[in-house]
C-alpha cells in the first residue's frame, strides 16, 4: 500500500467496478496530550472523507477489522475539532463538506488491521452501494425534517414540566415582596389573598360569568325596551317621592322633624 508522509493511501469505492475513486489518507492517531475521546493506540485517523460518507458507513466498513466503539467527524484535526450534530428540533444540519474522521476501536490490533486495507469499500456483498446519493439522499433529508409524534410529545412534556417548575419557584420567591410600584404579591394563605386558581373554582367563575352575560343579552336592545325601561324608572322615582313625603308627614306629626 503506498504511503505519503506517514499516511497510507486508501481508495474509497462506492461500487465494486469504480475506477475513478476518492483517495483517503489514514494513519494511527496519536497526540502528546491524553484525550479520553480519542484513546492512544486505539484510534484510526482518516483525512479527506467525502461529504456523502456517514458515521454509519465507516462503522460498517471497519467493523470487519474489529469491534468499533465510536466514529465521529470533525472539520479539521486538532484539540478543538468541532462538527455540527444534526438536531431534528432545529434547522441545523451537518455541513456538506469534506471532513476528517476518527474511528475508535476496542483494541490496538484492530487499528493495524484497518491500516492493511487496500480500499474502503462502501458497498455490500451484492455490490449495492451503502452511500445514498441523488434523489435518495434528498428524500432522506426531506423526511428527516418531520419529527416523529412520540419524540415530539416527549419533548413538549419535558419543556412544560420545566416551565411549570420554574413558574412555581418564581411565584414562591415573589410572595409578600414589594415590587418597584409598591405592589405586594400575597400567597393563598395571606390576608385578602383572593381565590385559589384551581380548575374547579375557575370553572364555577366561568359558568357564573357566562350566565351573567346571558341575562344581560338583548336588554335595552329594541326601542320599545328602552322606552319601557325609562318609564319604569320614572314610575319608581315617583313612588319613592310619594313614600318620602309620607315619611316627612309622619315625622312632623311626631315632632321629630325640626327644620328651623
């Protein structure tokens, strides 16, 4: 197998009959600083990985050399290597670009076996490619945008659980404390604390408000209703005036009324 500056050259084939292949540079990964994510002696370092190759593709290929514990990508080699992990709840997607890869094996013998490979064959025993491209790749990306109902419901439940706990803590912390405008939030045990906002109490209030609105419907809507309402008020005022006159006469007779 040819080598360039310590890197072994491997042809990356997507089909058995592929002639013009992408070249991948491979060597054992080693750095002076101990990195538990990329353990020394058990990590294979790959350069020039095409954008259409996934972690699953490499894991399936190199599992023939030994047990693969982990496969992950990075934009470049180094301690601060970063790679965007796809998230179904955001619009973030892995960048479609060439990258480097780290393949972590269970033992060092597997790394040496992987370096003896002449090519990285991304196809199965029947010759079918393991790489999705063209319409298949775009269809897979499109379908990945739809979040499964179960995962979405779990995410919503977790969010609401955290939100309720945060709201409860804020209410407890704000009780009996005066704000900038001089208002004080009083808890359910405090004086004039109002009503507890339980479901049963709220339902009763909503029923009462709905009934009150219904009683007021169509009142003073028609002209005759307005006229009758005005006449009724005039009659009530006259009756009250006559009652007041009688009270004054009674007070005069009992000599309790002394205007002068």
